[in-house]
C-alpha cells in the first residue's frame, strides 16, 4: 500500500472513533455540557486532561523548536511541565472545593462583583482566542500535508470537524473523545521515536539514545557531541548552548509556568470529577500521561536535526530525497539555488562563507516564503536548477538558500529516517488528534464564557438550560470562524510562539487573581478588577507592539521578548491588586469566611463534602 492509503486508514479509524463517541456522549443538560455531569473517573480525566494539554504546540511545534533552537527550546519543556505542578498544588483542589463550572464563575463570586466576572470573561476570550489561533494553524499544517492542499483549505477542514464534535457533545463528548485522542497521541509520538533511536543510536529507549552514542556513522561518538559538531560545522552555535540571556530565559519560563496555572481550559477539566480527592488523583494521572510525551520531545527534536542535516547537506537537488519534494509541494520546505551550483548547502551565520549569499537560517528568523497560487504555470514554479521558486523570486535581501518550518519537523522526521509507511500514518493521526483535542477544549471555554458567564450571569439571568446551550453552540461557531482566519494568518511563524503569547496573557491576568482569591482574604473586588486589567493590558500591548508594530529599531524592555513579558505583567497585576486593596474597604465578612473555607477545608477527602455556598 502507498503512503496515502496508510494515512487514510489510521485517520479514518480514529475519526470514526471520535465522531462515534461524540454522538453517543451528546450533552443533554448544561451540567453535562459544562462539566460532563461531574462523574468522570480520575483515570479517564487524567487522560482527557493530558490530551487537552497535548496541543499542536506540544505535539507538533515543541520538538520542532528544539530541533531549530537546541537548548533554548527547553524553556517550553520546563515552563509547561513546571506550570502543571503549580496548577495541581496551588489551584485545582481549592477551585474544585468552591464548586463552580468556570473560572469567571469563581472570579465573579469570590470578588462579589458582576464587573469582576465581566472582566474575567473578556480575559478568558482573549486568552483562548490567542491559544486557539495556534491550534488552527497546526490543524492546517497537518491537513495540508495529508491531502497535499493549501494551509487555508487544511484549516477549513479541521475547523469543521472541531465544531461538529465540540459543539455537539460539550464537555461530556469532549472528555471521552480526548481519552481516545490521548491513546492515539501517545502511540503516535513514541513509536517513531523508538524506531529512530534504534537507527541512530542502536538503543530502543529514545531518552537513553539521546545521552548515549551515535552509532549510524563509521565510528561511534556521543550523540550530543555529534549534534554539536554538526551545528558548528555548518556555522551555528553548539546545539547544547543557550543563545538567550538569563533574564529572558527566566521570564519566558516563568510566564509559561504561571500561564499554565491560569489557563481556563485546563482548570475546567478538574470540575468534571466528583470531589477534591478525585481531583488529586486525576492530577497525578495527568502528570504521568504528560511525562510520556514531554520526555520524548527532546529526543525527537535532536534526532530530526541530525537527520535533516545528514540527508540534505551538500546533496544535489536532483538527487534530493522524495520527501523533500513532497514538503516543497505543500510549502513546508523551500530551497533556492542562489549560487547556481544545483547543490543544497547549509551555511549558518557564523560560517566563514556566510557573506556569499548562502546563509541557512531556521524558520522564525525569517518570514515564511509565499508560494505562487495553485494556478501558477510550471515555468513560474520551477527555477533554473529545478527547485520550486518562491513567489518573491528569491528576494536578494533574504540570504537563505533553504527554508523549513519548524512546525513540520515532527511530521518530516519519520520520512527522513525512512520509517515504515504505517508508522508515518500513525503519526499523522496523532498530529491531528493533538490539534483537535486542545482546539475543542478551548472552544468549549470560549462558548461557556459567553453563554454562561456573560449571557446567563450578567445579561439575561432568566435563560433556560436549552437556550443557554444554544447560545454556547452559536458562540462556538463564531469563535471558531475567527480562530480559523487567524489560523490561516497566524501572528507568528511558530505555533508554539503563538501559544506562548496566550500563556503570557493567562499569567498576567488569571494566575494572580486566582492565587490571591484563594490565599488572601484581604484582596477585594477593586484590587482584583484593576489588577486583571493592568496586567493583561500591559502584556497584550507589549506583544502587539513588538510582534506587529515595531520596526526593529526599538529595543526590547530589559531584553525580554514578547513570549516572556507575561512575567512582568503578572508582577504588575500583583502589585496593583495589593496596593488598591490596601486603600479600599476589605471584602465582606461572608466572603472572607468563604475564602477560609476554601483554603482550609475540614476534610477535603470526604466523599460527601459539599462546596460552600456561592456569594451573589
């Protein structure tokens, strides 16, 4: 069977499974739509939460960033993993004790204010829309490669599928669909890594192969030494060395950690279990399931870097592997023969010949090349050496000979390693599962924030359950349409970078507000409202200016990149909330008593424990 057949077999089976689960798990009430009825087992919720967490940024882009940036890509591993520990320890047991279905619900009741609830709704929409942009872009990358179509068509196909099973089943349908998606992702991510580890290091455990010897050459050498030598030989810094300043590395990692602990679509997953004891068990399962992917990502990134250079460097374009031509066709890789020798060459910024217009720079340091339309003639597509020309005719100001999207490296890795076709088909199914699972979770948070927290709690309190669910489904459609547009026109070349912006927004808005709401009885509604506004406004303004408006001449604040500025926004939120609360009246005594009850429950493991009464 050819590769397309294998792809469609695996993807067809997995899609049939997802749709079947969505239909059987159709939500029949608002409780099932928002929290899956509250009866999900810790094991199932652990799998579903891990799937929700394994977004396109994790599954597709993180390993690609590690392949492209080396050690500097570790900020995502450290930030996202550490953040989940913060979430587990500091947030979800107490929020579950409170007994609300959404983050704005907690904010509105804890800070006894409809205004606070409204600000939280706006923050949730802003965060989730930014996050889902990256997921839709990931969906487009996978579907475009699968069907050999444009990114635009890939995004539209994926959006339709997400709307079907997220809008139909709500949290109940999403939960059990995500259990199946995690199983697909875990096998799809680890099996190719095992095959490649055996081929490159003669070790079937990828992590041991990474710290072991590279055995695919004539003489075994330590694998990390091999990849460092490859980088330096083509003009790049060592793979294992950081190029970021310590402050910037720290801020990015901190923003990712605290943003993780403030992400509404992850927090809401822990409202689907029965009690606080189940929350803790669920969190333990989630960390175990996440570790399977996160401990494998560095190996995939390093293996793909070695494979890419070994397979393409100094290779005649006419003899280039077929997979390279396939990725050219879909616009995920590109090469322009700038010195006219018909050979693909890698030259980094430190190479002695870098001045001869032959510099290779990974995606992210240069804009993605724009391809001609599908109606372009063959003459327009082909260059003198047979390469597929860029629409800008290989702009002379861009010194790159070769361009690759880091987000394609996970998909390209098994092709480069010559793995069996069924392994590649399984990986395609896993990539799609990763993008769709998180997109569905985000879509649910967006829809519930609008239908429940905005419409039901603020604008139209007399909504019936049926009307509320209908509003949620309508909001899903509108939000997905907007997200699809941004998926086609993403704010960053990297999926993970776009997602990092969402984490910065969550770190600067929800994380301080939730943390202070749980552990401080003195923070009042004025402090919380102004803290959220100041934190997210500063962070969003910084991201928008330096990502879209800056001409490159204005230096970064303290050298902190837009991905890390959420750490500063978080400090602004904390400072504003404490200062404003200190000069304004303390919260009512009943609110302070409620906080005490949440923070120090008498028996948090009691199966019959009930949440404290909500304050309206």
